[in-house]
């Protein structure tokens, strides 16, 4: 009986030590917290990605890049989920006046600030996006841009009118 208690004491002491180590390691705690929030259905796929990437990193590090010809460094901009855009207009919520205005200002200012080096990327990305639109969507965009030019001219003709009543 005394041996069983000693074994249990050793087991509990070891477990407590492991828990202390995990609790003291902030990144491990963060990883566990994220994993706990992750949908169960996603866990295996995400773990597979992490295992593959860590194995590749360790291999590259072990050979100092000589085996693979490259160094691997963390990518802070990496994404684990694909962004899937569904073409279901019924799911798009109606926008308020404020949302329209803020979105229009943000878009206009972003276009204005496009650096020359970004313009080529913007044009390519925009063309690729437009190619994914069906003919009716492209026609709606054509009409919208016509209206945008008309409204821009109207705003230029009356620059003193800063704010208008809105619905």
C-alpha cells in the first residue's frame, strides 16, 4: 500500500511539474487557447498543416538550407483558411447611409493613395475580379461608374455643400 501511495505521489508531482511548465510557457498557453476555440471539424486539417510546416522548417534548419536550398522563416501574414465568397445576393445585408458614405470615402482615398508600384497590381487584381463577374454584374458596374462620374462632377460644381440631409 505504501508503494502505491509513493507511486501516486510521484505521478501527481510529475503531472504538477508538467502543468507548471505549460502554464509558464505563454506561447503554449496561447496555442492551447486557440485550439480550444477552433471548430472541432477544422482541427485535424490545421494540425496537418502545422506538422508539415514545422517538419519542413526543422529539415531546412538542420541542413542550414543546404539540403533544400532555402531558409524557412515564419510568415506573419500566412492564412490557414481560404476565403470563399459565395454568390448569394440574398445574404448580403442592406447598407445604411453611414456605411455607404464611409465605404465610398475609404475607397476613394485608397485609390487616391495608390503608389505607382501598386497601380499595376491593382489593375491586374481588378481585371481578374471583373472577369469573374457575369455580364449582368459587369453592366451594373458600368452604370454605377457612369453615376459615379456624374456625382463627382456634381460635387465639383458645388464644393461648398459639405453635408447634405440624408434619408
